[in-house]
């Protein structure tokens, strides 16, 4: 307060005194907070650095075949492998065993070349094993059949030779003329038929000789006894 103005914005009151501007009733104290227009914009996006050019896209590589057993590739059981196992079990007197071995090796080769798309390798191995076992059994079976057939045919030929020798025996004929290979019927074993014929001839000849000797001895004994009496 002063009786005279002390500078600009000093004002005179009703009492005739001069007062500084900060004591004026309309005086406003300036705020320290900057006005809204001068406040920094916090939502302003950060500057974007220039991006480097994208490299050109390379061509796609060729598809790689899936490995064996890959779960995404459905597997199909090889039909020849199944047939090999079935024929190895059925056997069919050795015919099935031979086919089982053939199908088994063919199916194994096909499965190896399928790159995992076919399965059944175990069935092929089982069919091959059963096939070889069946072939060995078939060899023994057919040998037994041949041996049995020869034995039956030999016995039948021997019986036919005995019957022929007995029916054609005669004291006026010789054994060699009757029991000759030219008289062997077709279908009979020559050795067995000749053996039976000769045995029958010997039996017939031996029986006749014994009967004659017995009758002569009996007559002689009787005559001697009568003379002595």
C-alpha cells in the first residue's frame, strides 16, 4: 500500500491508497501446472523403424516319403503273407507247404518295397517256416506211401505166384518151365511172383515124395511081418 503508484498494475482503492496488483480482488495466482494443450501426449505411438525388404519365397521341397511305421500312413496287410500262413497250416499233402514257401518269399519282398504302406512280415516268416516243416513231413509221408505200396504189391505178387505154382505142378514138367519170368502176370512184381511159385513147387514136390516113401515102407514092413509069421 502506498500513497502513490509504485509500478504498473498498481491499483487505487476507495480509501485513496495504492495497492500492488496481487492485492486486487480480481487477481488470480498463476498455476504451476501447464495448460492441457502444452501437456505431452502420452498416447502418441512410437516411431516405426523402416522394415527391411522380405526375401523372395523359395520353392517348396518335394514331399519326403513317410518312414516305416509312421502313424499318419495307414498300413495294409499283404494278402500273399496271409495266404502263405494259411497254406502252411493247411499243408494239403505237401502242395500247400510248397505254395506257402513261394508266397512267403514273394510277400516279404513286396513288403520291403512298400516303404511302410504294407504290413505282414511276421505272417510271411511264419508261413515260410511252416512251409519248410510241411515239405519235410510230405517227403516222409510219400516215402512211407511208396514203401507201403511196394510191400502190399509184393505180398500180392507172392500169393499169385504160390497159387500159380500149386495149380500148375506136375511130375512130368520142370520147375524152370512153370516158374518162369515169361509167366509173370502184368502188374505183379517179378521177384515176388517167382519166389512164391518156386516155394509152391517145392512144397508140392516134397509132399509127393514123402507120400511115396511112406507107402513103400509100410508095404515092406507088412510083407516082412507076414513072412515071419
